[in-house]
C-alpha cells in the first residue's frame, strides 16, 4: 500500500471507529437545571437542548410582548415553561394567574413561579430615581406573592431576581424589611412562604475572568439563610437558587470569548450543589419587536434575531453541547396489589377457606378478572385475600362468593405496591347456591330439598347449604336465605 493510500485508509478507519464508538454511547439529555431566558418554542427547545425556560410573562415569539395570551400555546410548552412576574406589574398578577389557571394545567400542581426581575436596575423592576428600591421590592414582590398564592396555594415561589448576586446588602435588607412590612399577614413568614432565590450572574468586562468554583453562589445562599435565621428565627431547608440570567452583554465580546465563558460557567452551575436551575441570556427572537433582538446576534443570542422560524446561532450550537447528562431511567411503574378483607353472611368463626371471584372495572368496563381467589377466615369469620399485578388506578371492585351474591365496592383507589382495603363491614348475601348471581326460587328449592330434618349433618353432597359452616343444614341456614329472598329474583351487584 502506498503511503498516500495508507493514510487515506487510516483516515476512514478512524472515522469509522469514531462513529461506532459514539453510536454505542447512551444518548445524552439536557440536565433538569439547564434552561434559557427568552421565548423558547417547541421548535427551538430541542435545538439548544434545554429542560426549561421563562420569558418575562408573555408569549413566545413576542408578537405582542406586553400582552399575556396563552390561547395559542402548545400544551407541551408548559412542561418547560416557568412564569415570571415583574414586581412592578403586581396589579396585573391576578389576571395573569386567571389565564394560567383557566387555560393551562399548570396551576395547583406544586409548580414554580419566579417573582421579580432586577429590582436594583432602573426601568427593570426599579422605578428610576427611587430612593428605596429595597422597600419597593419588598412591597411589590409581596403583592405578587399574595396574588399568586391566592390562585395557586401550592405555588413554589422563587423570589428577588437581583441583577447581581454580590449585592448581599440588598438581600439582607430585603429579608429584614419583609418582616416589618408583612408582619401579621398571611405572607409574614418569608422562610415559610418561599422556596428560594434567583439572581443574575453577568460578566461585563473583557477579557472574561472565569471563576474557579461556585463560592460566589454559595455565599449568596449562606447569607440568605443566616439573615433569615437572624430575622425570623428560621431558615429555608435546602433553599433553591436559580440563576435566571447568566452570560455577558458585552457587545465587544467575540463569539469565541462568549463560548469560552459558556464553557467555564455551565460546568460550575451544573455541578454546584446550591444551584437548582440556570438560564443563559438570551434565547433570540424576532428582529422586529424586541430591543434585544435588534442587537447584533453574535453578542449573546442563541438564535439569530429574525422572524420565525428562528435559526440557531453558532453560540446556540455551542450551548446545545453543554449541560448534558445520562438520562436517569424512569423506573417502571410498580403494579398494585389489593389485599382485602371480606365477610360472608352467616359466618362468624374460622370457617374453611373459599374461592371467590374478583372483578375490577373502570367506567363499567371490566379490566381484571380473578376467577379463583382463595380467601381464608380469621376466628371471627373475616376473610382475607389478595389479588396482584394491577395497574394503579381507581376501580369498582366486585367480589362474589361461591354461594353468596356479588357485591360492589365502588371507587377503590389502588396505588403502587400493597393496598389494604377492608370490605368486611357489610357481608355478602348468602343463598346463591347455583352460582348464577341471582337468588331466586331455584336456589330456595335446592336448599329445601336438603333441609330434610331439623338438623341434617353435612356431607359432601350438601355441604354448600351449610351457610354458617356449623356442620349441619339447619333452620339458621334456611332462615338466612329466606330473609334475603325479598323479591322473586334478587340479583347480585
Ligand atoms: Ca342462583
Ligand atoms: Ca348450618
């Protein structure tokens, strides 16, 4: 082989090996922490490989950035979206919540809401010229929190949204002033009302100096808990920290520098034990509407600013490769078991075991039929049995004894694993000797044919007519059945 051909061969061999090795690896998925600030869509989410996004409370695509409108939202978006409420927009939170709760499945599911966006920055959440931004934030974010909780008491609230996590005085004063401002109200105890904090982490100066660890982030969380403890006497257990914007808005930064910043920050955020989520700023959007979109895309957008459909930028392609993890296999749902107790009319002792029929229905449709379920009695005649391998859910349970009419136990919820249900309060009615689930003259006639003496000893022929299982066919057996025979035909349930 000439050397030229050999290298050609070697080249293809290497390519072949790379392809085979990479295809053998498990497909990676975005970590649950990884997100983006901005209006992601079902089209752009898989391109940048994110698990969540938020967008300052208006619709993706920014057709009208000042209006909430979830009418046209793909329901899938709610698996990734977290609403954010500006403090300054607190008066419209109620109508926003009405839309979320009436048009989506997000409400009252223990989902997250972000509160506040840069209360320390003029024209963001800070009124320009305000002399008391902390007091303003305490008041406005408190008003937001109250309105969210009024519609969704299960809401997990992530508050504050400072533009810079090094402003620990703002954080401390926010906690102190919250106590003064909201004392005696339903949101008085800040550590019990919120789940955690969010802030932004920006690197404005070139060249970027990459932090070596997450100490900056841990300091914020530790300071928050120290101040909560000092002010309220309690802290938040495992408080969440969301970095709701990170990156650089330096317009002189090259793509290469921004990629470098990304390469440095994403692993720190991903590996930090105190960080719950992070979101790169900025997703990218239509060039015609939002001011962010009109800046040169190379600064920080993950998608070129242009009308939809958006095209992923070089930076977006880079972000897609970060923060990927091996998917944790979702455990197969464990089936349900139903361990039940049941009582048969007439039996109050440790009578012999029986085989019963157990049927499970949903909406009148039979889902499971267990033809011969062995049940055994305790000393007071309460029988126990078990049926297994049932998909968790809510069922109507029907149980029929060999000589007892079928009984319905409605709306029995079965969860994964063993479910213990006591159906023994009302016994199954005796007397269906031919096991057709109807008590009628045929059953009465056959019983009477064996009731030939005041007390006939039980043998293999007549045993089933000894309802009480006391060893004899007697007046007690007959009177039980006759008492049940209230009409021409008594059917099981
Ligand atoms: Ca019958
Ligand atoms: Ca008897």
